[in-house]
C-alpha cells in the first residue's frame, strides 16, 4: 500500500515536474519577449511623417524626434548607438508585414523581473523586422504638430534637429555635388543606432521627402520657429562658424545646407534658390558654396545717419563744404560743380519728418506732398510765375514758368508753330533743358512724346531739381561752369533755355560752344530770354553779342516770334549739318577743335572754346538724322557696322538686336509679372549699368522714364542710347550721383556691383543706392552669386525686404525693397558741415 501510495506520489511529482518545466519555459520565453520588447522600445526610429504633398513643394519640413523620459540612447555608450544599418531596399517590406502583430498585453507580467537584463549591446542581435509592432503606440506619444501644421519630432537624446546638413530620400543621402550614396550610418543623428534603417522611410502613398538633420549642441522645442526660418530662405548659408538659433542656442551648421525637395523653379517671395537642378533643388556644388563664403563673413554691418548741414537733402559731391571753402574762385560757378570727398560716405541720409509714399504719376505732375520736400522759399519767390505754390499739405505746380506763366503746353505748342521742323515727338525726341527750374517744360513735353534731360544747379532756388524729381520728371543737379556736361557729343535733337541765366556770350562763347558740342548737327537751340524781346540797354547789348557769336558759329537764326499770351519772345537757332559755313568764315573765331579732340570725352574734362567739325562720312555718327520716333527705338543705328565687334562679342548690329530681344523677354516674362512689382507705383527709373539701353527700350509702353547710366570704365555706348530716342549720362559709381536723396522708384543693376567692388567700397556704393532710392522703392540686381549674397546681407542689415532671390550656374537675381527704417546713431561728416 505504501509502495503504491508512493508510486502515485512519484507519478504526481513527475507530472508536476513536467508542468513546472513547461511553466518555467513559458515564463522564460515570456521574459525574453518582455526583455526584447523593453529593449526595442528604448530606441524609436525616425518615422516618415505624412503631410499634405502641396506643402512639400515649397517648404523644407524639419523633423525633431521627441525626447524619451527613460532608456534614452543619449545615455548609452557610443558603440551601442551605431549598430548596423540595413540597406534602403529592406525598409519598405518591413512595415506592412509586421504591423498586424499584437503582443504587448503579455509584457506587464514579466517586465518587473526582467528589466535588469536590458543591455544596449543586445540590440543588434534582435530581429529588426519585428520592431514596427511598437509603432502604433509610440507614434501617438511621440509625434507632435507645430503651429504651422508641419510635423515636429524630438530626437531621443533631446538634441535639436535644426542644424541638419544632409538631405535623405529613400535611404540615400545627397552628397555635396548633388550625387547620392547609400547611407552607411556614419552620419546618423546621435542615438539612432541600428534602428536608423527605418528613420528615412517613405510611406506608400505620400510624396514627402524627409530631411536628415545633423547633430546639434543645444536643445530645441519650438519646431515652428525653425520651420519659419527655413521657409524664409531655402538655401541657408554654409558656415564653419556656429549660427545662433532664435531661442539662443548654438546650432552647428558647418556641414551643409537645407534645400527643398520639390520643384521650385518659380520666383518665390523671400526665398533664395541656388545652383543645381532648377526642378529638384538638389544640393549645391562645392564651387557654389565657395562663392558664398564671403557672404558669411559679412554678417555685421553698422549703419549710422549722416550728420551734415544739408540734412535729408545731402548730396555728397555737391555739399562738400571743405572743398568749396578751399576754392580760389567762384566766378565760373565752381562752387556749384562736383567736389567729391576722398572717401565716399558710408552713412545713411535721414528722411524728412512726415515723409510719405510719393503721389503717383501723372497726378504728381500737379501736386506732391509738402512733407516730402518741405521747402517754401521757392513758392514765395516764384509763386507769381506759377512755378510752385503751397496748398494745405501739398505743394502744387500750376504748370507755369518764368517764360510761360499761363502754362507749359501752350508754350510748347507755340514753339512748334513757330518752327514746324521741330516736330515734337517725331523729328525731335530727346532734348536738353538748361536751367530747368522745377522742370514743368520737360514735364509737359511728355504729352508730346518728347524726353527731356533737365538740369539746374543746387543754388538759392531751393530744391528746384528735387521738386522736379518728386513730381516724376527727369532732372539732375548740374551747372554750366568749367567742365563739360556728362553727355557725349552730337546727341540732343534740341536744346532749350528759358531765362536760364547763363551768360552765353562771354569768354568767347565757351558755354554756348558746349551746347554746340552736345547738339546734333541740324538740331535746334530754343532761346527764350529777355534779350530776345526787351529793349533795355543790358538786353540790347546781350542780344548784339549773341548775334555776333551765333553767326561766327554758323548757327542759323530760324525764327524770332513773340507769344502774345505769355508776353515773351522766342529765338530759335539751327546748328549746321555740314562744314561749308566753317570753311567760308573769314575769321576763324571761335576756332575749330583739333582733330585729336574727342567730342565724346566728357567726364571731368575742362571746357574748351572751340567747335568740332560736322561728320561728313555717311557711315559716321552725326552725318544723318535718326529715324523718326518711335521707329528709331528698335532700329539698329546706321553707323553700327558688321565689321565692328559688339559689347557681347557678336557683330555690332547682331549684338544690338540680341540685346533688345533679351531685355524684351526679361521684362515681359519676369519683371512685369514675376517679381511682385506694382508698376503703377514706378515712375523714376535708373539703369545703373546700361549697355545699349535695351532695358529702357523694353519699358517703352509703361509710364516710366529711365536714366541710362554708362559707367566711365565701360564701353562708351551712350551715343547708341541717344540714337534710339532714349537718354542717359556718364557716371563713376565710386562717387555719388548728382541727384537728391529719394529720387528714384526703381534701380536696375546688371552686373554692376561685381565690377565696381574691384575699384571701390561696396558698402559706400550700397549706401549711395540707399540715398537715391525712395523708401519702398525697388532694387533689381543681376550679378554673380557671390555678389548677390553680399548685397542681400547688406539689404537685410538695413531692414529692407528681400522680395526674391534666384540663381543658376553661378548667376543670380535679387529684388529687394527699401524700408522706412533709419538708424538711430549718427556720424558727423566734418567736410559736409557748412
């Protein structure tokens, strides 16, 4: 019995041992599963984030993986975080196969006992294909949305992901030259280890391309701020120095740049695109990055206000009181000529208090804001002649002048009736108005399709040229003194002087001979002054002297007529179109200029009392009158020969035509619609480096006028511009321009700055741009990328709005808008203190 009893007990023990073994096996198995579950959940792979595909086209989505409360890989040894990565091809297969498995419910029983067994070294040995079963639980806890709707994740080690340098697409990362190579895990963000294989997955059905971001030294929780930064400028500059993030932390961005993943060939507001594929925005080439290094060194510009006597009306080359005080004589208006400081100023000119956006053309011809040009002296002196009047908050211009009190249009038509050959707007297209006052004559000649270059000195007639420019009428500050005017010879169809107070007859007629130089053979000189119609002793004396001088110059007196309405007389002379009269003169006074004297030499050239011969060769410029307007605009000048090489290397006629076609395409396809300019607010325009005047010609259908500037170190193509019925001026941009501050609505610079910076300070040139450009005015620059980046940094430092930047093949386009901002600190320019 006992034996049988014990046999039954032994049998139970065997069964019990068997059950215990099974139980222990199951227990151990569950423990192992629990250990694996705990281990695998301690590292969460970066996951693809679904966002609307349309956002993907214009934005760079930055992803930050969330910080873990425990078991963070940031605490693990380095070798534990850099395990093997699977190849990109394995990733798409793993997610759909393993997601349906559900085992988490078994974990709570065993995790407490087995938790000490967690070892980071075991991670590479676990089966990576089973990891995705944790994704549904982890993703809900870890993914967060930024305020702008973009997905933001925080990395496991808590570090920021905004300093990324590598763009990953389907497991490949872009190299600097735009190529791709498999991701070997060597550049993984800290803490991602072997689970990085899932960090760059692209989920089926989405076109989201993820950006893999590099290591950072500080934490970031505000993904929105960084996204905004990225959207503002797609190609953040490379820098070997650390950049400060908006929250004060330092981000190391030394290894590369962020680029958008979608096609972005359109011109974007506040977005810079760089060289490489226009459709994919691929990583920039090494050469491109090297060309941008200079911009990274130009981060700190300190601007100050110019403390000068002229205040908001400061013109550096005309308000150099130190130079003016040292003049030995002012007999020939030397004190009104240009005297530029040795070093051009780098300070900014203040704006008048209460300055407003200028009134648009054509209303501006009749009235302007008083606070924009707050001067009343001229209204007090010339108000009775209908120059200008103060009317409430406006300065109004009735359209009169000293010689046309009852309106400029009547006076203009009276001249045409007196001399029909003038034929305003057809035969006569480009004229020079000397001593223009507030330029009402030139302002109303626009109604007759005539372009007028008006000038007057900065003198006691307070701000007369500034009034003209504010009205939207072309004018410069200049004087007929001791130097030639900054125009080529034989370019103006007519010259006009209405009581311009120039003593034409003195010193051998030196000043009138300067008009003869710039007047086209066969062109007219229209003189409306008291000696023409008054009989006072002084007037009679002047008239006699002028009669003798004009005869000696072979000028023909075509007409003398008196305007009964205005009560003034007008004498009209005509320059000869041949040398016959010169050769018949019994007395060679004034003398003919020597053959070596170039009539086109005009930059800082002293006046000379001589006359240049009229060209007689049929292929020489000046021997023929241009085509009538507007045919002359697009017609190649007759004296441009195929045997000549143009500026761009083609035969001259082909060069001219190609340039015109180029600018017509650029203006119609880009400038008019592509860069966000409201052209109804643009009137005064300058092409800072013109060639053939193609940019100005392409704008002919708009209510704008363009001052074409030919720089003194460029090929002299200014005569071609005048031949087309346009106008311009010579200038050196290492000096200030002869105009008042806030003169122009739009400045256009085609490869100007890259050339100028070889000779003078870019900061000084940009300060000059700021001076002559109106607040809210636009600057369009076409130049190499290095120069574009430098200018963009300067513009931003002045708080200008960067409307658009674009680049391709090392060439860039920049459009910026000047702001109302002025610095607080000031800099005293001792030479500009009266």
